[in-house]
């Protein structure tokens, strides 16, 4: 077992492309760290540097306290699981799982015992004699994990291992991955572009963008205290609503388009100093009831998506919208309003209704209009 430490790690490619910029990251022994971010943010590059498949341009990589920058991949005691299972089609499940052990010339009884132990952990003892073509997608992924587990490595590296599975199976498998990782107690770096997968799996989640680490913390902290508008809109589905707003200190209020929200003393203390701001409200923090001490915004309902126990209410408001990652004015904003509220319970709302969406002021986020940083 081992910890992983990256200190001021940089990766430069020929032509000057700076893929990873001064990355500092500590993964404790037994911790499951998830790297998440949009395509091209540096997730897989980081994983490959830890594995030794990419050379580190500058900085230090330690595994178990030992500097391993110059160490060959085969000597790092690492096992990797990829989205491509890469199973040998002519081998049985047992032969696939034990392949690396046979290359090490381990005694046959040792190989057999490790295959049994790994397959027992993964719940695949009943398919050991089958060939890959006879397996489901979930079974193939378990076999790929079994191939990594039998090596008894100090570290697991997983690069989008569930991306080829259908949605229902992904939910089941990510729970299994977490349970297996905790049972083994091995430090694990897990790469995904799926924020839901990141939040449900990680002990901590590291959000990357353009090669930079923006925030690394627990899923709870990431959701409730995002450091900037990028993290705020990347984490959570549907994404946080962002509006241009102005704090009016003379009236202790927040101006959102033509509407005014009177702010409590506690709220004013949280955001003192700023004037022009970006207001953030998560869709799930809206509600229809006019509860004591709640505030509200009058909106125009554009579209309602029924989800059974809840519904997504897409709305428009006269406040100027701030665009999140991957959004633009070329989106379907004119059709469905571009802002979303997640409403739980029955409602007779319909398109073209004008309604007040209420919220608690403690659920408001204000960000610096220039830097996007969260204001405290």
C-alpha cells in the first residue's frame, strides 16, 4: 500500500502545449481520488504520468514517499483499468485474470489462489470458464478489474472504466467499484468526465480545467462551496443558474434585472465590498411555497419536464444570464428560457405561466464578476 504525491508537476508537449500546470496533489493510502473535468483538461495525462507512460517535464512524483520520476512503469507497482477492457478473446476468464501472474512465473497454486480471491471479491466465480464473447459488458468490466486486483498492487489507476456501459449498468458498477476499492484499501486515482460519477465515487474530487487544478475537496464541500463559477456550474445537474446582479448597499438589496431582493443583515455581511456580481442559484434550491424568511424572483415558465416525483421547470427572467462552461448564446435559450428550477411535488404549472420562485438567502452564491471567484 502507498500514498501518491505530485509536487509542482508540469507537462509540456512539443510545440509548447502546456498540458499540466504546477499540479500539487496528495492521495492518501487507501483513498479514492477522482479527477474530473471537461475533455482536454489534463485528467488522463496526469494518470499516465503517475503510471510512467508520460514523462514529467518538471516537478516531483512520489509513490509511498519515494521519488519515482525516472522509474520504469513496470517497477512502480501499479495496476491500471481502462475503458477498453482489452481481454484476450481466446482465453477463459480465469486465464485472462491470471495472465500477468503467469508472466511473473509465480507458482501455480499461488496463481490459482489469487484468481479465486479476486473472482470472489468481484462475484464472478461462476464465469471463470467462459470466454469474453460469452460475457455481458458488466462482466467484462469485472474481469478487467480482476486482472488488476490479482497483481496486489500498491496503487490502482482507472481511466474512465465505466464509459462503455449503458446508463443503468454504470450506476450499478460505480457502486461496486467503490465497495471493492474500500475492501482492498488501495490508493486509487479514478478519471472521469462525468460529474455524477465523480461525486458518488470519490473520497475527494479534483476538478481540472485547461491543465490547472481548480479545487480538490470532498464531494459535499465541492457542491456547497465551489471556488468559482466553473466549478459551480460543472458540479451539479442541472447546472447552477447564473445571473448578472448588483448589490445596492443604500437599500440593502440585490438588483436582479428589474427585480429587487431585500437582503438580510447576515447576507449583507457575507458579501460586503462587491457591487457588480454574478448571482448563482442551484435549480434544486428553488421552491414554490412562500415560506417565512424566503425571497423570490418572478419568472416566465417556458417548458416543464416531468420526471415523476419532480419536474424541471425551465424559465426566463429579465436579468442577463451569465453563461456556464460549454454554453453560449447559440443554445436553445430562446426556446426554453435557459434557466432551470427543480421542483419537488405536485404543481399545476404550465408553459407561459408567470410564477414566483422562492429560495433561502443562505442558498445564494455571489461570484466576482471579473474573476468568477466565490465571494465570502
